[in-house]
């Protein structure tokens, strides 16, 4: 149902034969996500303009760019670990084989140029160029398996925030030239992140576990493990907002130079204990 809050009434309705798994909006489009299909409608007249077949998508994964002009839509591809990118302005479809495991979460930057993806393993997050489909950067949430709940780009595309069932919010530095091309390569981890390997022993670098030279988060904020949190960047510089399914809201600030634990600025709970049942 499409509700006009100014008029306080429902102005449109769309019906489907199977459960709706997700809805995404922008000023000119309504995107409805079903288990195996995505429908794209024109907002003005509710005319169907595109439908996409996807792999089973029980989480209703889908993202759409928000800037005026050309529309970019990201959804699961037909194969495991694949994401599909629809560039409606260029009338081009791009498939990115992002992971060997099933894709569990992804995010699209507001301008539609960058995609961050995580798999069901939840250890690595990969950032891709949405136009070319090439890998730009890879960051590590942790060494053990986790369920990634949300990913978010900062407006200036300098940072990426990640929340998971481990209860820790991570903020990563993005070392990406936004005007990147197909010739760009993934940025390797700095040599200083590899534990004290002297030149004569440099051959060991190739056999060390990958997490020794992965890019780790610059800042963290610790909450309750097992609770589901959604994360976003705030309007104030270097701030992060966190909303929990338990009704909690946090606003915190990170130090982009020194990193470490974030400073909690605000904390509220909008549900009474009886509402949480």
C-alpha cells in the first residue's frame, strides 16, 4: 500500500501472489522484492517498467541509488555468490561474482558507483566498482563466521560501516579513487600489517594465514551479541547511528586518526519491555 502522509490516505495498492520480502523507494520508482522476482514500477502511475528473475532471496535483498538522474539497482544474481547490477540510464546489466558462498548482505552508495558485499561466512567485505564490476578493496570483519546484518557507505565514500550478530559495529577506511576504472586493482594490505617479517624471511609471507595481512577496521562500537542492529552514518562528521530490533538507538563518534573504541554520544530505547514480546 502506498500511503500519502500529507493527505493521510492510501493513494495506491499493488497485489502479489506470493509474500513481499522487501520494498525499496526512490522519488521516481517503487521496487517490490519477492522470493524469486523483483518488480520495478514507475511511481507516478504505478506502471510496471521492469521485472527481474533472481536466485531465492528470502531476505528481500535489494538496493537502489538515490541521486536524481540515472538509476542503479543491485539484487542477487541467478547463481550463488553473484550480484546483478542494473544500470537503467546506460541500459546495461552487469553480473559480479562477488563470493563463492551465498551473498548475505550488500549496500550501494547513494550515487550508485560503489557496491559493498558480504557472504554467509561474514568474515570479509568486498567493495566493487558498480560500473566495471572490478574489485577495488577487501576488508576483514573478523576471523570467525558471523551473520552480517547491514552495510553502509558514508556520504563522502571515505568509510564503510558494518554490523553483525557479534554485536560489534566496525568502521573501515575506504582507500578508493571514486573515479576508478577497469584498470584499477584491489589495494593490497600495507606491508606494515604483516607481522615483523624481515627480508630474508619474506618467503613466509606467502604461507601465512590471510588474516595476518588483511585490512581491519579503524574503529569499533560494542553492543549486545546476537541482537540485530542496522547501521548508518550521521549528518555530523565522523558519527554513526545504530538502530536495534530491541528498540534501541545509539549515536556514537569515531576518531578517524587514532581509531579504536567509538565514543557513545546518545542512547535511547523506544520500546517498553512489554512491547518487546
